[in-house]
C-alpha cells in the first residue's frame, strides 16, 4: 500500500490550488457565454435601432455580462492575477459591460401595505 509522505498542509494547499483553477475556468466560461449572448442580441438588432421594447432585454444582458466579468476578475485576483487589462483584451469586453462590472440589480421596492 502506497502512502503519501507529504505533510498534510502541502496536500491541502494542492487541493486549494486545484479548486481555484477549476473555479477560474468556470468563471471564464460563464463570462464567455454571457458575452456571446450579448453579441448575438446585438447581431440580431442594429445597436442604434434597438426598439424601446427590447431595451430592457439588452440592458439585462449587459448587466449579466457585467456580473460575470466581476466574478471572473475577483476569482483571478484571489489567485494573484491582478492585471485585468488582459481579460478585457482577450475576451473583447465592451466598455459598457466594463462600466457595470460588479453592479447588482437595483433593489426592489418593498410592497406597501
């Protein structure tokens, strides 16, 4: 029977690094998906001709992409990767998505009694 002779702290560190890498991959894929949805919407509607009825749907896509970008940037920073300019270039993140990065949805108003 083989026994791992590494100290438990080394084994734990290895597991943590594996999970960080896995989470980083998930966050990157989520960002790619959200950006793709926004690009698909924009491809179907000329940006300057988006009907007023479609504006909330587009805004929602921008906000979702911004949230995914925020999660990815935070995860990268947690692993020590601090320069997010690389993400913006690599994923071709639109400026409007960068501007709403991390913004959550507006809180709903409490119902009046």
